C-alpha cells in the first residue's frame, strides 16, 4: 500500500513537470531522451526523482533560451542487479536515451556501466560510491558523488589523534563493503595502525548470525571498529551490538558516510542504538540556494528531510542538462548492429551522440547545491568532511576534516594551517562515547572472557633474574626472579588487568630449548604471546618482534682479575678503613703498649715513676707507634721484638691493578675468554675477531669466577664478557678480586617481548616508566640482590674506560695474619717475662716467711726498678760497650 502511494506521488510530480515543460516548448527546441534507472517506491529514490524534476524545472526556467529539453524516461530496477541491467537495456534499445541517471547501488552500477560502455551512452550515478567503479575502466561512467576511499584519510586521522594502535573493519560482504578496504588499509599502514582481523557481515545475514559475529569481537582485545555498510544492515548490527554489550564504555565505533549521510532517513530506535558513535558525513557549504531548495522540498515532500541523494541527484541533472546544451543537437541517431542469433547486449545500437556528450560532461564546471561541481577523470573529489557524534535525536557536529588542515574544530581561517597532532581536544569538540561517557576509549584491552597471555620465560639463566623451579608436592612450575617481579609490578601499574601465565622455555630437567633468539622467535611464530626475562633488545630481534622500553642498564662489560701490590704509608689514616679494622687496630696497639710496659718498667727508667705517669706513658707509647717512631726507647730484647712486630703490621693500602685494560689487549695476546652461554655476546666476540677455539662458555657466576681465578695458564680465561646487569651481580660477589675495565659493546638493556604491532608494547612501556620512577624498582633490586656486598662500587660509576689502578676498602681479613702474629709475639714475650720473674723471685714463693702475703710481695717486687741488674747484664755480656746514661737521667745531687 505504501509503495503504491509513493508511485502515485511520483507520477503526479512527473505530470506537473511535464505540463510546465509543454507550456514552454516551441518549434526550435530539440527534445533529448534521457533515462533514469532507480528503485521506484523507496524513500531515497522518491527523494532523488523529486530532486531531478526540480532541477530540470529550475534549469529551464532560468534559461528560457535553451535549445534543448531533457525528456525523462523512468525505469524501475526493482532493487535488483539484473533488474537494473535489464532496465538500462530497455531504455537504450527502445527509448534510445542519450544518457542514463543512476542506478542507485554499486552492484547495480557495475552492470549498467558495461551496458553504457557497449552502447556509448554516458552513465551518471549520484549514489554508487565504491572505488571499484573506477572511471578509468570506462570513459562513459561519471560518478556524481564522492567515492568511499575519499574519506579514509579523515578516518585515519581520527584514529591517530586518539592514539589508537589497532582497528577492526566491520563491513558488508559485497562490492560496496569491500570497496573501501584497499584505501583504508593503505591509509592505516601509513600511520602504523594495525588491522589484526576483519569482520565481514552478509547483507542477508540473520540476527543470530550477526550476533555470532559480534560475540567474536568481544573475545578479541581490540576495541575500535570502523563500520562500512548500508544503513539498513547497520541498524540491525548496532541493535545486536547493544544487546551483546559492545556499546558500553571502552568501545569506539567509527561509521563511514554510507550510514551517517542517511541518518535523516533512520528512525529514532536505530539512532538510539548508535548513541556514542562518531562518523564521517559529507560536507555541503551553506548557501542561500541550498536553504531555498530545502524549503521547497519540505513543502513538496513533507514526509522526509533532504539527504545526500537529493542534493547529488539535483546537481547531476543540472550537469547533464548543461552538457546536452553544450553538445548541441547533431548526431542524435543510433547505429544499428547487423546480424542474427546474437544476444541483446551484442545487438545494442551505438549512440553517435555519446562521444560528444562525454567531452561536454568532462568540461562542465559550476557551483551547485552541494558545492563546486567539476569532474576530474570522471570523478568528483572531496576536500572537506564533517565529523559527527551520534546522540539521541541525530548527529552533532564535533569537527571537520580538510585536505589542507586535517582535523579542525571549525572551518574559520584561524582554526590552524598544519596537521599538528597534540591533544585531541585541540582538534575536536567534546564527544559522547558509548556508555554515555566523555572518557576516551583506550582502544585495546584484554577481554575478561578471552584467553590469558601465554608468556615464555628463559631457563638456565642467572637465578637472580629468572629462576624456574618445580614444587615437589604439587609438581607445579614456579617462576621467580627480578625480571618476573618487575613484570608483575608493571602489570599492576597498567590501567587494565592482563591475565597471564608463565611457561618455561625448556624441559623438566631445567635444560633450555634454545637461546634467546630462539625464545624471541616463538613470539613471532605465535607459540608465545610475550617473553618476560633477561632478554636484551637487539636490532636483529626487533625485525620480527617488538620490544618495550628497557628496564635495566645497557651495555656489555669486560671483567678481568686484579693483581695485589702491598705498599706501606705513614699517611694510612687517610685511607678508607672498615669500622671493624679501625676497632681491631686501636685495640691491638693498646695491648702492645700494655705488654711493652710490663716488659720495660723494671729495666727502663722511662717506664717508671708514679702510677699516673706510668699509665700516661703506656697510652702515649700505644698511640705513638700507630703513626711514627715513639720517643721512648725500649731496652729489653723481648720488648723490641714486640714493637718490631707491631710496626710491621702497620696498616697498608692494597693496590689493585687489572691484568688487562681493553679488549684489544686481550685479542692481541691470544688468550681464551669467557662468555655467557646462549647469549648474543658470542656473536659480538666472533665479529670482533676472536676465534671459536678461544671462546669458553659459562652458565653461572660461580663458573665464571672459577675460569677467571684459574687464568689462561691453568685452563681458565683472561677475561669474561657479559651484559652489565650480570656484571653487577658478579662483581657484587667478587669485587675484591675482579673489575669491569671496559664496555666494548653498546646495546640496549633488557626488555619485554611482544608481537609486532601489539598495543601492549606502548601500555607496558608507560607502566615501566611508572615503576622505574617509583621506589618499587629499588625495593625489587634490594630484595633480589641483597647478597651483593654493599661495599662493592657500581661498575658503571667509573668514568675512565681504561683504568689502571683501583683501591678497595680495607677490612679485618686483609691483615688477620699480621694481627695473629703480633698477638703470638706478645703472648710469648709475656710468658718469658713471667717465667724469668718467678725464677728470680722464687725465694718469695718458697720461703715460709712470706706465707699469706706472697702476692703482695710479688707485686711490690714487680714494681721495683731493676736498672742496675740490666746494666750489669749488658756489661757482662758486652764489656766493651759503655752505656752512657742520658742527660735527663743523671741525678743532679748524686751525679
């Protein structure tokens, strides 16, 4: 009934136009037959037919002197591809039309173009937008609208300005839907945007089939979709998208003008389902003529608003009328084809008027309702598109795209002159996104109902970085280490949850399945979704995987043994000492001073006198022997032995000289060197000129220390090469024996591995920066490298690439042997003194007279001076030696 009513309206409008045309005719006017192929009865077609009639009425009313008049011949394509071709054949064969306006769809136009090419009849389509309908394929095809690929630059800049890294095209499964894909793919590749997969929906798909396709999208991580399909299919798709949860917060939908241009033809329910979508709409400059046309159309056809079809149909008809007027009225005949038993297509007559008409169409240029109108290679070219945000009631304009300026908020001259991608707020007005939110979707996240990331981890590396063990009870694989904990901290810092599982790259016995190159390649093959571990960022690896920002220091260091040279110094107190050594040193000298006092105070006048004087002398002697020769002379042989032993243990500095200073020296000497097994360092050493026979692998810090300790003469190595993070761990345990003297190879540090184009790379890199700038990184280093000697310097803090001498802080173990020797001498000297003293005073021990007061008598005897006996002993031993007393020792009274 509705279609019948529309037919009646259409016939009435044509009748009105025909009456007006008849009144204006005269004998000098030539009537030219033209065809109109359309789906009669649809709202869009009725609007187009009305606009065509209004165009002819306006054209001839404003040009009464025109020598030609276009006579419209309508043919119904019945919304069918074959029907459109049959309608075109009928118009050419039976009506001998000189041009055809239409048909409506891309699929219909593909067949009709062939008919026009065969018969030399120009085909002017104002609604077929597929880039597949290239005018280069036929000079008789003119597209009086923009092809779909003209909007891909606007779409790509929207994606770029919001920082999205992946998009999924959702398009109709026909020539119209597929036509945009080549241009869209090229535009996205130019800005490094990845298309991980596509969703193709059949025009005749059921609601259940659409739901299945949309549910697949929910299991994928990408949250940005570009939709290109007709408005009828789009309304069904968005209705199901809202039901399945694809229109909630976090999703972003971009619609092409195939839907947005026809929002005025969609009902409120369909528009409500699209709320939060952004899209591309064809821009028409506001003019007085356009406003007048809108008012006239609303009066003539009040059931609908003007859409793109009406404007394009109006301008296309005007262009055809101008071209026919320019081409003239000669050669209006068709040449007939001879022969029998040929098909209808082969039997088509050929228009003699066609070649002249296409030349006129190519030169037409005027300002139409839709803007500047001019064919370039049979196409109209777009320079401006509108960016629309779909909300309740229709579309809200949020910006524009122009060829010169890119995305801008308005078309004023002050809106900018270059494409400067800063914040999206500088280019577009506020946008309401799906889920009724102003928060811009991130564009990518791990789906809650999707699979967890399968993350490969290396096996057999330094356990401080990655350690793989098996629980003896549950047989569950446990992965720990600094790299693992750092990755977990990064995941916690990300704006969304990433479910993951660690999978060791090795067998149950802890043997690796390959080196780090092999492990990284598993990501490229799709075996792992990522790799977490001590994997170095290298150029050759980045050709098939993507790395995050490094989270450790970079470089490869050369570690060599140190040679010890002992030197004495009177300025030892200015050298760095450990607190333990300071305490032992002070204590030892006090003990030595006390022992010397015991041995000397009976035979040496400098150690006699009042008690307080003897105590001060004892302390003074102890302090003085620490830095210079003491003023007091020692007389007894045992005391001299004690002092000599003490002076021989004076603190010294330990000078550490590297055995090698550069990789050139090591290479020239021809000795073997060590490298970490399964590391890229092997390749670097080969490139540097080391033969295979001189390269010795190691698998642990202990094995490396064993090789360096042996040296080349005992089957070891002269140097070891490893990455700086490993050097820090190694020297944290053995800094007193080895040193990093050079960084011969510059490489980036450790990074996490992901597939090329993975949006996780950007998000994880940002999270790495957050963790590195917080105290979490320091806490992890402290936890995993707590066994490192805190007194060991950082190997990267030495600015000299070729150091020759280094000093280390002295500790108690450096001089333990000397302290033991000094203690032994003191003990033996005291023992000798006590034995001799007891023998000399045995009468006190044996005589009954001293019973009960032996200790007191022995102490008094110990405190008595024994100078005479000492001098007499010296004289009896060496009579030729004359001992001259010092001047201060002579009694001033007795001489």
